C-alpha cells in the first residue's frame, strides 16, 4: 500500500516540476554547451589539422618575410 500512496503523491509533484519553467534558461545553456562539445569531438581531428596547417603556413611566411 505504501508504494501506491507514494506514487499517488509523486504524480502531482512531478507534474508541477515538469510545468515549472524557472530552470529552463540553465537547461538551454547546458544543452548548447553539450552540442558544441559533441561537434568539437566529432570534428576534433579536422580542427586540429586545420589549425596546425594555419600555424605552419604563418610560420613559413614569417620566415620568408624576415629574409
């Protein structure tokens, strides 16, 4: 019986929690950060290769300019 009573008491509380929009801003920020992290992890090798190439190219152009 106590499990049923617990379930009956939790149902309105869960609905109230679900309808409460106070934490929505925080949730949106966390989801955006999570998406950015996932995108970075997917394209990590491409991004690192591209940045490395930019640094190498700029270093070689600096050497040419100093000659």
